[in-house]
C-alpha cells in the first residue's frame, strides 16, 4: 500500500498534459489541486516531512526557504506540477473579518465586502492605484521554475479572475449590479483595465522554464446560476479568457480554468469559443463532477471533484469509499484528474486529505 507523503516521488508533467488533452487514457487519474491552504502546507512540512519551517517575510532568503518547503510538500504528495500565483496586486476595499474556527486556524478569516468597493465613480477610477506592469518582478516565479524537481512542471496564475477582481475587490457585488444599469461605461472601463493588467502579466511570463500552462481562477457562479447575467459575462469576461487561452495555445501551453458554481449557461462558449482545456471546481449539490463528466468529458478535461464538505466531514472510511466511487464514474474515457472539488482548506483534516490522495495512488 502506498502511503503519503511519498519517499521517492516520480512526477511526470508530460503524462499529466497528455491526460488533460485526451491523448492517453490512464490507469489512474493524475492528481490536481488549485492549491493547498497555507496551514495545510505548514502542517505537512513540519509534522510529516520534518522540514525546517520558516514563515514567509519580506526577506528574499526567507522567501526562498519558504518556497523550497512549499515545493517539497507538493512533490512529496504526488503532484506533477506546482501552481504558482501572486505578483499582480489590486488593493482591496473594505473586507469583513471573523473568527476562524478551522482545525488549523489562522486566527481571523477575511471575506470580500459584498456592498461597495473602492470604485463607484469616474473619480474613483482615476484615483485607483492600478498595477504597473513595468514594475512587476518575476523573481519568485523564476526561482520556483529553477528549483522544481525533475519531471515537475509549472502552472501560473498571477491573481484572481476577470470577473472576481471587479466584483470582489474593486466595485463590490451589490454596487456592480447597480452600475451595470446606472453607469455601464464605467463598468466596461473597470473590466477593460483589469483585463489588460492580467493579460499583460501573462505576456511577461511566456518563456519561463518548465511552464506547462495557465491555471486561471475566476468564480462566475453559485449553486443555481451565474453571479451576474450570462449576457454580461459573455460581453465583459469571456473575451478576456478567450484572449488568454489563445495566448497559451499559441505558445504550446494548456489553459485550465477554475470556476465555481452552476455555469451551464456559458459552458458551450467556454468549450467551443474560449476553448479551455479543462474545468476545475465542483460540489455535489448543484454542480456534480459526475454529471459534468457525463456532459462535457468528451470535450474538455474534468478536474477535481471531491466535494469539500465531504472531504472535511466524512469519516476516513466513508471518504475513501466516496473517492473510489468518483474515480470509478469519472475515469472511463480519460480526461479526468482527481482532487478536491475546490481547494484543500485549513478545515479539512489532514488525515482525510491523505486518504483522498492514497485512494488514487493505490489504484
């Protein structure tokens, strides 16, 4: 029986890419995660890998040591890639704080302000400290690429998405909904500025060693539908994903999209016009990975799928049974990778996370 963390991992990013593109049908699915919460990485690093843990800081050497620990965790947990994020900042407006009651608590947990963000008027737009692409420093991306173990690849995502940033960080959800009617030209300008910034960052990252693709996140839905109208998403958001996906494909890379919620109304566009290679983020209620595999699995890769609620609350025995059922239903035909339905949050018991990974590795 294989147990994690692994002693001698054998990552194979080329195999991972072939599975995603449907070029091979594997005996077992490769592993995939958007990310492991910082607290999960720290717990595994200290208590399962006996690493000398350092907290990230502004000191370059400390950051390097932190990144080495972070790489080690993903390597020893059996992944074929690292997903690197950060480097493109959009200063937030007001965020809500609350007590974090997770197993591996971070003290406080932040939520985006749903009402009103820092931009409501043209004056706000002009005063906002937009990212300066000329000042972007890619040294952390370059360091990770240089220090990846043999066989591992790199996926990148500098910031949250073309919808998420305007909705969560800049305008606020309620304010966006009003402005779509009251000041649509301001909304269009905010989305244009965000799109230019994100796309510009990706242009700078092309040519990075071991780069396998883009793994962009952009939550566009909730349990029963899209967060704003499908029409507005088609006009404001999806053209940027299409442009970014085209940039990836022109440079021999793949484009994976993490998007939460029930988004069937825009899936045909994501598949046939944007041309994503795979979709990540599923939950059993309203957005089932099994139904997604049945409906879209011959067109794109279906990624993740182990409902985070079940990953958090099932007993280890019941979780292992659930994971085996998901693999049994989703592996036939290929183009499937196994992981959490969203992320391995700090309220997921580490033993349950290990159980999910082991059920895959032991096939």
